[in-house]
C-alpha cells in the first residue's frame, strides 16, 4: 500500500524526494482551508507550516488521517491534545530552525543599535540628501558588547540566541520556569577540540525586566501576554524589545504606549496579533523594526526542517 502525504504549506524539494524514494506519494499542491474538509480524507498524512489550521472539526472529518506534522516549532495551529487523544500521531521539528531565528534576532538587534531601520526609511525619501543632517541624526548608535540581553524562554532558540550574545561579549539574563541553570554547548569555534560547554544560570523574572538593555522573547503561544503594562513598568527606560516567537505574547497596545512615552526605545516585531493584517500603528511606527514572520525562513532552515519532518513521516509509516 502506498501512503499519501499532503505537504499543504510546501516542503523543501529534497525532503519531498526523500519521502518519494521511501515509497510514499507526496502532494505539494495547496488545498485551500475551506476545501480541506472534503479533500483531506484522501491522504494518510498532513504536513503544515503556520498557514493551515488543523482543528478538531477537520480532524473528525478525516478518519483516514494518521499523521499530522508541523514543519516548524510552534503547534498552536493544530489541536494537538485532541488529535493525540484519538490516536493520531502529531510531530514537529523543534531543532531545525533555531539558528535561523536566532540570527534574525541579531539582525534586528544590530539594526536597532545603529538605527538602520531609521536610516533605510529616511535616506530614500529625503529628496536632496543632506548627509550632515542624516549623519547627526543617526550617529548616537551603541555597541552590543557589554550590554545585557534578557532572554524570556530558554529552550533551543533562546539558547541559540545566548550563544551568539556570549560570542559578542554581551551579558545574558535568561528566564525559564523549570530550570535554575542550563548547560550550553559553545560550538562556534571552527577549530579542532575548541568547543566548550558553559553553565548559564537563569534569573528571576523581575530582575531580568529591571536590568536588561534588550529583551527577546522565545515562548510558545499563550492565553495572555507575557509582556504587558505591569512588565513594561518594571523595565529600565530606553529598553529595546524583540519578538520573533508568537503574536500575542507582547501586548501590542501597551507596547505602543511604552514606545510613545519613551519607556521602550525601539521594538522589533517579526510576529503580530492579527497576522496577516497587523495594526497599521505598528507598521508605521518610526521606532519599530519590522519583518513579516520570517524567523525560520532561510534556505538552510527549510532544508533542515524538511529533512527532519521527512524522517518523522518515513519512520512512522515504516512501523505501521
């Protein structure tokens, strides 16, 4: 029997071919959400990213569906507990995108530290460019070295961020609910036998909020914001915020207030509460650095994500 796999939000070609070579039929033609309830039951496995929603009602309509895969980390677009409770296999790829997300964090951090998001907006629209004025406006940048980076959520991505921060000479203040300390492999030295392991102590949440120059979030989807009015009030003036985790973990209304009163100097947002239509106030705010939910969207990450998911699918059907 040839099992059928629908990769509804796409998958790396190398991963598709790997599943085909293992004897699976793989379809990558997009089926729109409102048509899945009639067409999905012709497949044994469904692989999604963040666009396709796999809720209880859809799962109930597809008794032939045996495997649901999330090509990425967060699974808030899947009713995971329900699916597993009725015997469906649900899997994700938690390790594959950590490096890419962490590098996007630092792309935003470097940009904010040197006002790149300002200068990229100002220079093309300034008409006859007055370099003296622009240079004066954008010459108060800072170095990241020696600054304190608060990391809320210290799983694989948070730890990847910490590695980069330590390599730059930053102080890291991680927060994780269930660990007092975490061992991190420092593997960016490309010299034989130069890798090392360091132990990083996690910090009390209130201390992280009070002492961090920059705060980055790496937590799953939550019922209420992790950063809201109370948390902003505890931060030092001029803090910078980065959110590449999930829309909703930062209260966007309170963030706008904090930006407008100077509590927050800059913010970087890759995710938003109302994707794909974020608040216009966020999109047009001069002190927000923007990207359109691309944390894991590098060629390397998609290659790793695809292969990791392909292995999960192949192993599952091989053991049936």
